[in-house]
């Protein structure tokens, strides 16, 4: 009996050891497979070949990349970050899901279709474009239609997961429906048909520029997934982070807006031109250039109720002797004119013109470079500015640490000029 127990124990031990060994080998094989797909270096020759292809598809974007040493440096920095984050993401298994595979295929096909259709049509007067009937016939195949649904669902599933991880569900783009859905399906069919042709062209697929572009598409999906995964634990600003930022940035104190409003009010009441003060200080962009003028307002006509109540108590040309507060900020107001119109039924309608100077409770986004855009920066609450600044800083530190550990090899610079015929 004792011998049987020993024999049974030995058998169990052998089976357990076999299972453990098999599991270790499985883990090692999976790790080696992941590692084999990680990009560890990119040469300047590869980058130049990719930009050559890109100059045909997106000449303006390519021109922006190569315009200056600074723009090239920023491009290389972004590439290094993409590949470093993708390496970490792949090691953590984010590339081992069916949604990732489907989303990657969808994005790869979009690029390959554009690039291959351009190749086929370039200098070819006999090139025949796909018709709506061609696309509908392709989608009529049940297998193709099902694949379309799988890939579209995958891209939205990844987006939803990422946005929820970053606590931004409102940023999730709703799935298309109706006419929009039909356009998406036809675009998918177009991409699938031409990408299939591209994949069948071995020479085209082996081109260095195309190979690198596909690697970047892969890295963009994986890097976004990794940032979403670690957003809460490593990037999300805490209340303490926001408070600390505001304590060291007094320029975003709303109290100072109120103090400035009081100073402007005193200047206006001392006889300075109200319209000129509005043009200089008002943060109501819709009336600033007109000296803060609102024409032909009707009582209960939709402006700030606090402002209207104050204006209707003034005489023509009079300035309110106090700061008027609304949800948007601090107002200095002056009545320009007021009219009372009597209706046939004896009712009265009050209309009025007034000027105001608004100092908002918000501040212009300090990250917008006004020298590079004509679009005025949005107004943001101090807490919003702090949150954005802290999040940017924490994200940068998180990414820089991964970049340092992964040590992706890229050139310091590269030489590339757009072909003259695409400038």
C-alpha cells in the first residue's frame, strides 16, 4: 500500500512538473514573440523613404515636418515616444487582443489603399475608379459585410475603453448611423479592395517607406492604449496637484480680475472714454471692437439678467456706480439710450442700448501661441488651466521615463527636401 502511495505521488509530481514546465515554455514563447515585434531602432534612410511616400499623399503635412531643424527634431521626438510606448504596451500584452488586431487592420488598410490607389492612378489615363455599384457589390458578400462590422466595432471598442480609462466618456464618438453609416461602409469597402491589391503586391509591401509607416500606425494604437491604461495612476491630476499649481501661479487669481474691474470703473466714472476702455479691457469678444456696445436690446431679451436689471435703472449716459456680477464675470455698464414703445392695447415695450466691459472669471488658455494662429485662445477656468498644465507635465514625465528605459535608437537629424513637383 505504501509503495502504491509513493508511486502515485511520483506520478502526480511528474504531471505537475510537466504542467509547470509547459506553462513556463508557453510564457517564454509568448514573451519572445512580443519581443520580436518591438521596434528598437529606425535609421535616417528609413525615415527619408517614408517621407518620400508621404510627400505624395500629404505634401503639406510632410512639408511641415521637414521645414526646419526644430520641426524635424520634434518629429523624431514623437517617433521615439511612439515606439517606446508601443514597446512597453506590447510587453504588457495590449497587442494580444482581437480588438487590437482588427483596429490595426482597419487603419493599415486605410493607409495602404490610399497609397496603392495613388500608385495605380499616377500617370495612368486608363485607371478606372471604383463606382458605388462596385462597392455595394463588394459589401453584398456576407463575409465582407461581417468583417466590416467587426473592424468598425473594434475601433469603437478601443476608443470607448481608452476614454473611460481617462474618465472622458463624453469624448467617445458615437457610432455612425443612417447616411453616415452607409458612407463609412463604402469607404471601408474602397479601402479593403485597394489594400487587398496592395498586400498582393510584394514589391510594394516591402518598400522601406511603407514598412515604416505601418510600424508607426501600429505604434500609435499601442501608445494610446498604454497612456489610457496608466492615466489614472500616473497622469491624472489630483486635487492637491491643482491646488499646488494655482498657489504658484497668482496670475490666475479671479480676485485680481475683480480688482481690475474696480479700477476700470473708477476711470470710467472719472470721465475716461467708456468705449475706448471697453476696446482695451473687455473680454466680451463679440462687442469689444465696438466699444462694448449692445444695440436694440429688448427687456427680457436674453442678456445677463443682472446686467439688464442694472441698466434699466440708469439714466441716458449714466454709468452704474458698482460692479455687476454675473455667472460669467464682472461687468461695468453704461446706458446709451432707452426707448418705451406703446402698443395699441396699451402695453409697453422697453428697448435699450448699452455698453459694457466684461472681465471674465476665466482666463485665456496660456498654451496658445497667438503669433501662430488667428483663432483666439479659449477662456478657461483657473482649475481647468491648472488641470491641463499638471496633466501635460505628468504625462511628459511618464513618457520620458519609458523613453529612457526603452532607449529606442533614432537619428539626431535627417536630410530630406520635398520634390519640386509636390511643393
